C-alpha cells in the first residue's frame, strides 16, 4: 500500500513543524503491530501527544472538505442565478 499522505502535505494543511509532522507520519503509516509496541512502550504524555496530532490532522481534513462543499455551493448558486435569466 502506497503513502496516502506525505510530510509536505501534512505541513501544508496543518501548519505543523517537521518534528510534529514526522511523528504524525509515523502514526499514520505504521502497521498495527508497530503501533501496539509503541503504545506499550510510551507513557500517557506520549499517548496524549499522539491524540492531539491525530485530532489536528482530522480537523485540517474536515476544513478542506468544508471548503470544497462551500465552493460547490457557490458555483451552484452562480449557475442558478445565470439560469434564472432564461
């Protein structure tokens, strides 16, 4: 399976620095076994940090989807206003 996202994309949509974006890439690209090992070895602070990174990424993706929907609605409204003239 290829990468779904890369560091540049993460940084572009979230504004994360290299360190945070790299950590997020680890979380997104690791398999279940690696994540289980990581979780067992890390403490609560690291777990919370990972949750925050994932939350920020999810919010950035949600914002992109909202922007796409708003753009479509605007285009649809514009088309409707042009069609009303006929």
